[in-house]
């Protein structure tokens, strides 16, 4: 639809006054024999103490679905 309108340029008419704040993330990839463990962690701040929390982990095994 936008491609049909010639000369149209989308503009931001309202900005969110409370933008989403993203926490720092880190990714690790650990090789263990024929497996790979991919872990995604996010830094969580609890009052004065912060810690890394695992939000996702994926284990990849050689052989695909047959394994």
C-alpha cells in the first residue's frame, strides 16, 4: 500500500515518553564433544545488587532430528 503512494514519507508523530529500556545481554557458546550449548543471559538489577539471569538456552546436537 505504501509503495503505491508516490512521494509519501512516513513520519513519527508521537514518541513514547517511556521508552523500553533494554538490559545488557551476553551470549556464550560452549562446545562439549558433539554438543554445543548456546546460552543467552540478561543482566538484572535488584535494588543495589545485580546478577546475570539465563533467559534462553539451546543445546545443538550433531545428527539433527535423528539424534
